[in-house]
């Protein structure tokens, strides 16, 4: 209960103090990141925040959703998509960001079969009854998986698509699908035993280039540029590679 | 002789219903009591609509007890609810069709036509229940119940939801029911008047316990009776119209071989058979026939029994004349002054006899 | 871009949605009727205390899908019915195959998800009829089935219609559960709602618009019909809608 003018002033000052941090000079950086890179990004952020003093907030969702949000003015500064397509479409809408497009990671596809499984990619005919991949239409890993399957002329009774590689992973993990194609980064993050998965040779599919860009808003945020440069540093790229990606600098 | 015997217990919110009864298997057995005394619960328990502990036997058939529990639909009864409860989505005729499907004695000829005439509802047959008056609905419900050809009819305060005029309208139908069908009826009511008019056997409940039971004459002298039934006491008398006196506009009703009662002629014609209700308080007694008096009906009777009325100032006297039994209620003082004793012969003066 | 806004895949998705909703609604009406009858029964003196408590629990369980996010339901179904689990093996054993990635699985999941939308209106309808009608039928000698067929069913007809329409419409709109266990298989589990989602994800907005518009118009028409019936109805219908 507010009693008297003194109390009102005290109340207002308290609110003001709570607002102060956001009025500070350290810039806030908002990153929109595709779900499959979120885990990796989180491992890089503490160091970035320490080094630069910037605060970072991330929003993780599917690339398609993030694109739609940014298109309609969502307050993100950096867009880390899972594919190349969406940042390019964003650049078509906002030509100014065209020059900021860059590949921040190259994905690797793996074939994962948790239970006893013959590695089929050498042309053996037996395939598990149900194979799970990400939706080729929506996820680059899914597209890569589809290309791999076609390249190796493999046939399977049931091909199941998850909305994203996360769901493909879940299908396989829960046993609903006996095997499938997931991202190397997922296998690394989940510490899957090496005996369970096989790296798919890159020439079987189009490169999975995970592309990032500044958003129109981010063009005005110095912290955003700092971050992009940070991501491209060799030592940071080495960390990213360790998490299950192809190295950019070979 | 058929009989409905029961020994049941039902736990209710405020009290426990505990009844051990043997109701006669013919005529109307009235279950009387103030509201909340458990009488409807008792009736529903008999029907099987209410769960109860104990036994119920009808005509030697076990309806309930020692492991057996017959569903309502398997008991050869029919039930008339307080609010008619005709099926609202069917016409009256369709309601009757429904009942006839389950007629218990399907091989006997259908009484449908007779019942419709008897209860005067032919004009309602093609209507749905919401287009009937309260009285018509109740009559239709009774007919529907009868179409089942039950071995016993249960009626739960069928007149309670009607106004006085409708009640008077339907009572004669109920009395017709009594006289036309050899059907035992169990009739629940809180009206002492209905109990007196209809009851051959009366059971009174109070807070779930049977506090009084017997014929009308038995219970009107019972101080435990939870209602002023002696005030409503009376007798039904049947007779035929002998002649009409045009000058005084009176009808002469012959009851028995020689006894006559005069009533206002109204619309009666000679040869009509009539029923009269003679209230106990409308009969006075004297040793001599009265001539200089406005009461015109004087009958020679014999006293069958005298008993005390719950009201300490009054006495109840049962009289017999030829074919009729009458009940009268007089002050104890008069009884003493007249030196009344059983078997005494004296004159009963009937002030009013209502046509019913 | 495509010439027609509705590709064959879209039409197949719509047809699949319709098929799913029809099958689910029919099955739900069949199993919900005895369930709703049981839940709405229980007039004075015909139940012991324990039964009342059991009914309360069952009603709460049935109503869960009203409150739980569909993705939660889908998620738990995925786990619960994995082929290595008890329930999953049971389903295999009775020949129903896997819950995920199949039309059958989707039917079962949808039935759980839409159950309260069918049970609730039926319970309300039966309650509105009240106990007197069925008692009267019993006193006239009608057995349980006859009473249901000639008395309860006709009187509850509006409730059945509402239950059927709600169940159907709700299944048409189902998304979260399908997303979790469907696997997006054309002709089996790629229903219209998932198709729209994929269109949006793939930035194919015109197609998303087209399909969404169809579903929007359909839903609105359904709701309009329900509400028009309610406010326009006079007569002896005793079934109040659940909305």
C-alpha cells in the first residue's frame, strides 16, 4: 500500500534502478539460431560474453520460423540459419544484408543405427524396416539424407520424415524407426558410441552449408558485427568442428 | 390372497427409513405422511428405483432379499410419478404404444380403448405431452401405467401437482380405478383427505418410521397418527337414483333395499348409479327422528363401535344401517348425554352428501 | 511457382484429414456413449460412495487433453508406445502395428485427444434428460437397451450431433499430436494441418494461405451451424451445447 508522496518517490526510484542495467552501454545482442546449432552456440557464448562484455540472448527455432519472424520485424540482430536458402531469401527482401552472408559451419551427415545393423551404404540389400530422416523440404540435413539415399540407390520399406533432425533423432532413439540419418553434431552432443553411426561421404550429397547473416536491425548493432567476426576466428571454428562439423579451413 | 410384504431399511440424509409392513394385496393401501417423512422413498424402494437393504415379497414372489434383487423392469408393477412423466418426444398415443410393448398379460384383450374412454383422454391422443393440461397429463400417465397390465400399481402423490379444481376432477377417476379394476394400488399422499377418500388400508410414516396403520376407522382414533385424519373422515356410499322431485329439485337416492338419501338433483336422472361421500362431521345423532329440522335425511342405524378421537373433546362412532357403514364424529359430552352404547339403535341425520 | 495453389499433395492431405476425422468421430461416438451414460448415471441411492469417486477420476482423466498441450500428449505417446515398451509391444501383438507413422496410430492418438469433445456434450445431454424418463421406462417394463434406444437416444439426439460435430472439427484441427508421432508420410499421416505447417516452414506462403483458408472456412461454418442451432432452437431439445 502506498502511503504518501515519499513512498511514491521511493517506489519510482526502485523501478528506475531496475531499468538501469538495460540503459547501460554494453550492447545487447539478440541471435536467432536454428535449433540444430543451439547446443553448439551455447558452448561458445560464455567466452564471447566474457571477452567482449556484450550480453547475448538467443532464440532458437526452426529456420523457417525465424525467417518469418525476422521478415516481420522481430528484434533479432543475427540470423544463424540451418541452410543457405533462407538467409538468401532474406537478402532478397533486404539487399543491405547481402554482404554479411557467411557460412558459419558445414554440417556432416551420419547414418545412425542404434541396434545391430549392417552398414547399408556399401550396397548390402538388407535395410531396416523404418528409416527416419529430417524432412527434405525443410531441413538441409533431410535433403542431404534424401540425396544420399538416392545416390546409393537404397530402398527402404518405410521412410519416415521428422519435422527436423531433432525429431528424426527422437524417432530413432525411441525405437520407432530402426535407423536413420542425423547430424554429426547430434551424435557428438549425445556422445553416441562410435560403433553405432557411420559418417556419410560428402560427395553423396550437396554440402550442408549452415549460413548466417546480419538482420536489417543488426546492421546498426556493432555487437552483431563483432559476433560474426568472432565466429569466423580459426580457434572458434576449431571448437565448432569439434562439436561435429566439417572444418571450414582445411 | 395376494400381499405385498416388506422389511426394508434405507439410509437417508436426515434419518433412516425403517419399514416392516404387510400390505393387503387388494384395494388401495395409502402411505401417508408429512413431506420428508420418507414415504416417496418407501414407494421408490418398493419399485426398485431406490436402493434398499432388506426384503420385499409380492404374491409369494421374492423381489428383493437373500441374494436376489430384481430390476425395476422385471417387477410386475407400474408407477405413476408425481409429475406425470410422459415421454416428451412422443405423442400420447406413442406413449401408450410403448407401454403396451411390455404388457404383462399380452394374451388378454387390450383394455386400451376402454381406458381411454374411462379416463376421457381420447382428444389428446395425437398431441405431445407439452400440449396437454396438467389434469390430462396425469390421466394419460395413469392410463399408460395401466396399459402395462401390472399386478400392482404404485402412485406417488399423483394429485400433488394439481390445483384444487383438478384434484376434484381426477379423484373420481381414481375411485373408478379402484372399483373397475381388481388391482392393488399403493398410493402415497400427504393429504389426509385423499387418504380418507381412497384408503382401504392406511400406513402413516413419520421420519421414516411407521407410526400408525390400519383401516380408516382404525387410524382415525389413533392419537399417534401424524395428521388430522379424523377431521377428514367419512364414508363412501353407493346407490341408484330412484326419482327426481321436481318441486323441491331433489333426487332420491336408494341405498340398500329401503334406505333413501336425498341430495340436490343437479343433472341426475332416474336410474343413474351414484357414489356419495358423507363426511363424519356432517352426521348428527338422536334417539328420535327429527321432524322440525332442516336436515332431511334421517336413517335408522345401529352403533357398531365407539372410540375416542385424538381430540379429547370428541368421540368417533361407527354406525351401520342396512347396507352402509357410516362414521360420525360427535362431542364426548353429546355421547354421554345420549348415553351411547354399542348395539344401540338410533337415528343418524345426514346434513350433506356430496356426489363424487 | 505452381499453377494451382492446391497441389495434388495438398488435396491428398485434405482428403486424409477428412478420412481421419470421420473414422475418429465414428469410433469416438461408439465408445463415448456407454462411457457418457455411465458418467451421467447415479441418481439418488443407486451408487455407493466409491463409484462417485471413481467417476470423478475418470472424468478428470478424460478432460486432460483439454488442458494438456497436444505436443505433451504426442510426446508421451511416442515414448509410451515405442516398440520396445510394454504398450508398444501390446499393440504389435494385437496386430495394430506401431502407433507412430501409421494411420491407425493417428486414429488412436486422435481418439485420446478428441475424447473430451465427444464425451462432454454427451454427458451434458444425458444429464439434461434427467433420470425421470429412464425411471418411467423401467417402471413400464423396458429393459436397459430398449430404454436407451427409444427414450435416451431420441432425447439426446442434439447432444449426439454436437458431440459428432465437435469431435470431427477438433480432429481436423489436430496438429501437435500428429506432429509428434506422424512422421509426415504422404497418404498416411500427412494431414492438412501438418501440410500447412510445412508450407510455412518452406516459405511457400501462397500454398499455406490456400490450405489455411479452406480449413478456416470449414471451421467457421461448423461453429456457425452449431451456434445457429442453439439460439434458434425452441422445442423439447434438452441437450445444451458444451461450448
